[in-house]
C-alpha cells in the first residue's frame, strides 16, 4: 500500500549525530523518519525552504532526459525494504503526446534516496512511502557499493537499472 507523504522538518539525532527528516501523511496521520548525515540533510533542507539553486540545473536535466525518452517523472516511491534499508524509485510514465514509441507500462528507476528526495521537492513530485514492497520492489534498493546483479524480469512492470558508468559519474557529483 502506498501512503502519500510530505516532507516536514529535520530533527537532530544526538544518539548517532545524524538528522532525521520527518515525513507525514495527512490522510493516514502517520509519521515516518529517515536519517541522513548532517551535510546531506542541509542540502535537502535548502530544497524544502525553496532556497537551493546550485542543483537546479541537475534537477531539470533529469526531467529533460525523461521527456526526451517519451516519459515523464510521475512520483517518488520510498520503500521500507528491511532493517533500516530505504529504497528510492522514481516512477516514470509514458507521455501520450510525445510522438515516440514507448511502452504503456510505467518504468521504475532506482536512485539515491537523498538525491531523489531533493529532486521530488524541487519539481513538486508526489512522494509515497511503501511499507510493504514486493520482492521485486525490494530488489530496487540503491547502494553505491553493491554490484550484485538483480533479475527483475519476472515483474509485469518494466525496470531500468542505471548503467554503472552513470552511477560512477553521479557518485562523483557533490551533493
């Protein structure tokens, strides 16, 4: 079940010297916390306050690439995978008026959690929490250092993994 949430405020967690971003659901009344290192939290906080302009070009580059591919970024799904693992997936949907041939199925792109949250805030994407992801969805967690191949072919939804060369380039971008 997907729960629509909105990012709220950051709380400092003295126990592990990190910051917790609180997401709340207006419909369900639930709250969810995601922990981030202080430096990452500061960048997301700038997006929340509408003050971040240093990454504006990157955010719009992502949307331009999706559009050029005949897709549009529809939402961000954060999955509670297991024991503290959070996975971020951007849901891309076909643009009916794009003129290019694309599948009518949505495509899910796994991505870095903090970068996806910043993008979603910047371009006003709906954000959803999935507390009970399927096994296929659980395979979409993002870990920069894990190179284990995953087989998502059993899913009826298309999945696109980011090529390694792009992941390396993205990892080198300062957040």
